[in-house]
């Protein structure tokens, strides 16, 4: 399942004067799913049925809607939990941070194409 909006990812990377490899959005989706799983564990450890944005360990919500909110809710609901209203915003913040780190890694390797492996 894809959790990220590929066009937003490409737009962000292009805004850094770089190019996005075809596998970048898929790799981002896998990262989002991994962090959501950690958020589920954090909520359960605190005896809550609702996963909050702060449970995925991102300090601020994102400025760009990189994720599909309905897919985030679908994943969380599929685990018999509920998603707070801010969870998708914080997941977008996570994607924004991951993309920023990937772009930095790509630049440091003197490349213009950000690949999934840069995550």
C-alpha cells in the first residue's frame, strides 16, 4: 500500500534542483509504515487505542501533505486502533524530514537523482 503522494515527493525533490528516482515513493511508503508500526506500539504501551502524531516520534507536523490520510487511517484501523486527527500531519512531517536527509545524502555523493537507497 502506498502512503505517500508521489507527485508531492517529486515536487519537493525538484524544488531542491534534483531528480526523484522511480523507487523513491515506494521506499518512503515503507519508511512511513515502519514508523506507524512504532507509533502503534507506543500507543499500546500507554494503554491507548488512539495513535497520536507524537507517537511516531516526529517533533512537528509537516508543511506539505505528503501522505494520503485515508491510507494512514486504514493502516491504523486495520490494527484495531484509532488514528488521531493530527497523525497524517505528523506522518507528512516524517516524510519531509526523510526527504531532506535523502537530498543531503545525494548532494554529498555528487548526484542529482535521489534514490530509495538514500533513505
